[in-house]
C-alpha cells in the first residue's frame, strides 16, 4: 500500500509540473493572441491532447502496480508452501502424504501416495480407510500396521500437522521368518515379557507372563488384562511419557509365594511399551542376609572394648564402633561426615592425643603410605602427652583400605610396672636369705630364684634365664654334681595333687656328699617354693661332738 501511495504522489507531482509549464505557455500565447485565431485553436487542442495523454499514462501506471502486488501475494503463498514442504521433509524421514480441505490434490513425499494406495488396496484397507476418514473429519490420530503385496508390514501413523492431516508410512524391515524366530525366542524365555498399547491394554505376552499371572492363553489374558505387579499401570504411563523404567524393585505373589521382581518398562518405536520382569528373589534374600550380618557385625563391634576404625581405599572413614568415638572423644555427627585419615590425625594432634613427632608430616605420610602397600602394617605404642597409652595396629582390609585397632594399655602398663616392681621386691627378699630358694610354676619351669640357689647348684645366671624347665636343671646338676634323687623329689612335689605332699621331705643327701634340708611349699596358682638349706657343716659338727663325747 505504501508503494501505491508513493506512485500516486510521484504521478501528481509530474502532472503539477506539466500544468505549471502549460500555464506559462498559455500566458505566452495570450500575449501573442494578436497573431491569429488559428494559432490559439492549435494551442488549445494541444493542451487537451496533452492532458488526455497524462491521464492515460497515470491509469496504466496504477494498473501495473496492482498487477505487481497480486504477483507478490501469489509468490508469498508459494514460498509458504515451499517452507511447509521443507518442514515436512525435515520432520520425518518416512514417506508422507499431506491432505487437507483447502488442497486440490494431496502432497506426497518419498513415494507416500503410491505406498498409501498399496495399503488401501491390501487386506487391511477397510480399517485403514476408516482411520483416515476419522483423521480428516475429526483429527483423530491413529497408529496401525497394514499389509501390502510388496511389504509384509507397513507402519502407518496419522496425525494433525498444523491445519492439515498427515499420514506417515514406513515399511518395516525384516522378514517374517526373523519375526517368527524372535517371537519363538521370547516365548522360550523363562522371564515374563509383555507388550501394551497406548491405551494400556495387553497386546502380547509370552508363556512365562501367562504362567505368572495364571492366564491359560493369550486370548484370555487380553480379555482379563492381568497385571504382574500392582503398580504396573504407573510404570507403563511413565514409559509412555518418555521416562523409561529400569531395575524397578517390586514384589508380587507368584505360585502362592511372594517374589521380588526387577521390572523394566521401555517405550517402543511403535508408541507401545514392552515390559520385562526378572525374578531377583534369591538376590533380595542374599541382600537381606548381608544387611543383617552387617548390622550384627556392627552390633558386635560396638560391644567390644577395643576401638576399631575401618577406612576405605579413598582414605575416608567407612565404619567405626562406639569405643573408637569414646576413646578419642569424637562426636558422632563429625564421624558421620566420614572424615579422611589425615583429618583424624590432624584433629588428634590438636587435642594432644598422638605422640609428639620430630616431623609430623613425615610420620603422617608413613601411615598414609599403607593404602598403597598391600602387605604393609603398623604395630606401635602411642604414649601421648595427654597421658593416654595406646597400642595401635593397622592392617590392610580385604575390601581395600585399612582397619585400625586402638587398645588403651594405660592400665596394663601400670599393672606391668607394679608386677615388675613386685618381682624385684620378691627377688631382693629371696636374696636376703642364705638358703637356696627357687619358685617353679605348674608347668615345671623356673619362675624365680635367688643367688644362693645358683651358687648351691653351680648354675650361672645365663643358664637360669628364660625360665628353664626342671628337667634341664636336673640334667645339668647330674652332669656337674652326680646323680641323686633330689630332683625327682622336687618333680614329684610339683606334680602332686595333694598340697600336703610337698612338705614330706626333710634331710636329703646330695651326690657330692653335701647334706641338704629340702622343703617344698605350695603357693597360689599352682606354683611351688623349693628351699634348700645346706646342713653339711652342722652335721659334721654334730658328728664330731658325738665322737668326742663317746671318747
């Protein structure tokens, strides 16, 4: 419209210019009117001819502009049609037929009209004709399979695209023999497999599905429309919306037993859905038993007094017991965040619960290096500045990572120190006696002795180390002094079940002629105190005194 106005404006401007020129010419001619009437007549005639010519030129210019705009509209509609065809071609690689009430002839792409005519001439023509008519009249979409002479199956899908009806046709590849083989394979599978349409009705199912749902045949199953799991409808609807369901754990009663099923529901290219239900009852039971064993193990570890911590291959805390949290005063909330081993060491260092190290970083790296060493282990004692004494053991875990054992040995060290002090006190007490004394355990090994015992039996301190057995001492005594029955008496007293039997012996004669007074005393826990008193000089003095008296 703007271009038309511009043309009219230009034409009127030209006419105005011509009119001004004509006025000037008339004025000039009027001045020369005296030249004659003939000249005036010629002038008026010329003006009239000039005006008619301008009007005719303007009319032709306007008619040409109108024709130009009509051609522009026709071109725009043609370009819109071309863009529509390009969009249809790009939207689907299938054969397409486009129909509409405003179209003189249907549009066909990739041989769509010829293929549609083949389908309308085949055995499924009646059903296909009804569906195409419904699509044109009410826009009802459809999806079906049609047979032709050339193709055993053609997927035909109708839908509304814009304001027109489009029919998409796609000959399905594959031979009938292959389809029969695939169907036989699905029938032989022990896993339930089924297919449902967009209306959620059962289309096909194998024998395993029929057996699981108690259906005698596929026809009966289609009528009864059984569900292998209660929530199958929700799963199918999710798959139809494009959200495939994978490894969904559901439970169902099959053959009177509650079974665990892993259900997969997938959307098919034909807009239908296929379902597969795998029986995972044994796996679920094994998982339950493993979970129960894990909980029982955790409960058992919590009851242990020894602190335990297990670290994964990523060096983060995977599991621990209550004793671990209590020993190091860790909050459960902090442990639930699964801190790394180095973070735990740093926190223990801040609270002065690890030994002071000359180079803390090197010491920490030695512990962290165990994660890379399958055979590495640590067994060390921590004497911490806070006064806690802990024995630490670290070993590789079979599942990767490490497990740490922390045992508080503060009380053990205290008792060990007291026991050592008591042993030293007892040894000093025994050394104060002039008689030879030795303590033998119920296993016949020497537990304690004094210096007089070693000197009396000619035994060195090295020979008396490491708790030698009574038999070894007896053999050494026989070699150095001679054979006698003293050690047999000691052995009899140690192994005697009657405590009073220990004190039955008194004066004994050693192989070298020394006279000894032997006393055995039963001690707590089955030990025996053996005392040797050398009465040789006393016996000789008594003998000499008796001889002098007789003389």
